[in-house]
C-alpha cells in the first residue's frame, strides 16, 4: 500500500496543526496533493487506466474546492499552503 498510517501522520503533522487535526483544510490539501502525485505517476505508466484517470480528476476538483474555501476564509493560510506545497493556480 502506498499510503501507510505513518505516512498520513507525517503529512498531518507537517501541514496540519497536529497529528490528530486531520480535518483542517491544510492537512486535507496536503493529503490530496500526495495522492494526486501518486496517481499521476501511475497514469504515466498505465495510460489506458480510465478509472484511475477519473479518480484523479475528482481529487483535483476536491483539492481545488478546498483551496478556494481557504482563499475565501483566510488568505494568509492559503498563501502559506500554496508556497509550502509548491502549488500554482
């Protein structure tokens, strides 16, 4: 399995407020970014895997909506997560 419990805790600790704060937008965006990177690598090797392609597009949409939410609520947190994860709009 590509995403173990330890890896999730590491992501939440680095980008969220704590290991147990799994619902913060920053931690969710970081988790989605990790999953998107994994699925992108998978699709590079398996070009005809359309179900994975659909899942990837859904994840990108979820991440985009969380980023939009964070941008409306707190622009400084939005800028920090964009800079930290090296995302661009």
